[in-house]
C-alpha cells in the first residue's frame, strides 16, 4: 500500500476498493469486506461497527497479501480458503472447482425427487466430486430429514479426494455412510452394485470455449474440473453408458453447460433414453438434466 499505510478500516477499505475497481474486479467493496472479515475474524456487521478502529501491523500485512493475490485475479474463495454451498461451509483450494450457485439446483432437484418418492433409504453415486460439495450437501439434508443414505463419490484427483474428506469432517459427517474414493470414471464401464441415483456436475466446457474463459477461472481453477479437453460431451457419454446398463434402474442427475441441451438430447437418443427432463436455472438456462430409466 505504498508509503501511506492506511491505519483505520475505512482507509484500508477505500484504498482497496479503488485498486480493485481499477482492475475491473467486480464487487470490489464486498470482496474487501470479506477479506477484512476473514482477517479480523468478525462478521460484516461488526466490521461496520469498527470502521474507525485502527488495525494491527500483522492484520495490515495479512490484508496486503490478500489484496495482492486478489489483484492478480485469484478468486476470493481460494484466498479465503473457503466458500459456502447450500448453506454449508466448504474448504476450497486450487485442486478443486469452486462450487457454483447453479449447482445448488442439482442438489435441490435430487432432494425433491427423494421426498416425492417418500424414500426412506437412498444410495447415491457421485462422479467427479471435487470439494465434495454435492455429496456433502445431500448428506446433510438427508440427515436432517432422517432419511438413511449411503453415498459413494469418486474423483480422479487425489487432492480433490483429500479436500472432500476435509469437508466431510468440517461438516461433522464422521461415522456417516459417505465415502470419497480416488477413481477415474473412464475406468468404469458398469456399476457393481445398486444405486438409486447417479449424480454429476462434470467438466463440460469444450476445449475451444475453455480458452475463452475469464482469467479468474482459467488461470486458477483446475482445468480438468472445467473441461474434458474435447467437445464437452465426453463425461455425459460415459455417464450414459454406465447408466444404460440393464443393472442400473435409478435416475441420473447432471448439470449441463450453457447451450448444451440439444447435443445432450442427441446423446440421450443414442443411448435410448426417452424419459428425461431439463430444468432451467434462475437465469433461464437449461441447467439440470434428469434421466429416469422407466
Ligand atoms: N462436484 C463438484 C462441484 O459441483 C466438482 C465438479 C467438477 O470438478 N467438475 O462443484
């Protein structure tokens, strides 16, 4: 922050907002407030109550470091090391995709299907769990509803599995039937046991669209969590292949990318699925695909 080191929260805030805005970083003020809250271990209300308070040297140094990282376009969630998804807290780092709000709809749709069918026991297989956000949010909600569950979640990345296990502990799920396992879905041709649901938010961005993504996403989030390095359909193809096996009689829930509906429909036809629904997200984009076998 140069020679004129700001001393109060107000000064720090103004200084930071100005620098972030110069870099065209959205939500400059909110970003600053959240970084300050993290450092001062307080909520935003408390921040406002202490605006004229001077902050310690250590706190200022830490803030400078956070701000430096944010100015290089590193996502705020990686700087803070956490984010929230479906109302629960998750540890995030560069090995995992940052959970997106659209993905909450995927969780919501599965939960309403479970409730609608008045299921008392559910088994779920998740492909590409990353931070574990989908499986963990499902587990927390099912636990709350007193519905028995067993969840098996895979990811090809060891770091992702480690992160998902940390999130499992963070969300007090120890002793519950949820297991994270390192496995590449492309090594799976059929399931060896029964599942009620297959769920996935796979890397669906085509490689030619991936290179066009914002630096904030492309330079920081794991590429293999975003793109299949092909046409964006590789994971759906594998998931449909697994689901089309006669031994699978449950439902598939997947997130799909912007504009992917018709390509997905072609693939569904190819795999002879005729019972499916697309749900739109809050911006009106087809986002969630539900496929049932019967
Ligand atoms: N399941 C995780 C999520 O939805 C990770 C998805 C991924 O890495 N493509 O955020």
